[in-house]
């Protein structure tokens, strides 16, 4: 007896479409619960402001200096290339500073983490298994 969906050839092999969908669903749900349990917080100074003496109060303002100078000079004369280059550097400095100050916090119980890890691994295993040819007695059951 031919079961519905077995005519779709996952990975070029016959059968395994249901296993593939179940594996994708299991891996996606496990990955979602893992990502959902991560908190992202800002953790003080970034790489650049730490290099300028990150403990003192006024040192973080130094990262805005290239952006400030470039904006002033762009309003004076926007035809020159160096204010545009300095503007790009200023934006890059801000992005690096913001991204380097982020801290990731996992608030999980070990049992919850293991359930998510094993669910994700089982989902990947089911996806990989679905890419192989299934025996005909497996498909008929």
C-alpha cells in the first residue's frame, strides 16, 4: 500500500518525507526554545571605550568624536571625500562599541537544556536519515 507523500523524493531517494518533516519540526522547535531562553544585556563598556580607560566617567564619549567631526565638516563642505570616510569610520566605531558591549545570559536548568539539546540532535538525525533510501517494508508499515 502506497502511503501519501512517499512520491516526494527527499534528497533524491524514495520515501522519508514524513521523517524529514518530523525532523525539521523537532529541530526547529528545540532550536527556538534554546534561542528563546537567552537574554541579551548591555554589559558596560565596549572594546574601544575600554581601551580609552573604560573605568573613568568621561572616556566613553571619545567614541563619538569621529562621527561628530565628520558631521560638522559634512555641513561645511560635503564635496570632500575625507568627511565621508570619517563618517564611515565613526559609524563603524559605534557599531563595534555597541556589539562588543553586549553580554549573553543563559538562564536554563540543566534538564531543560538537555531536553533541547537531545531534541535538536534527534531532529538532525531524522533529517539525515530521511535523505537515505528507506526499505520498502519500512514504507509499507
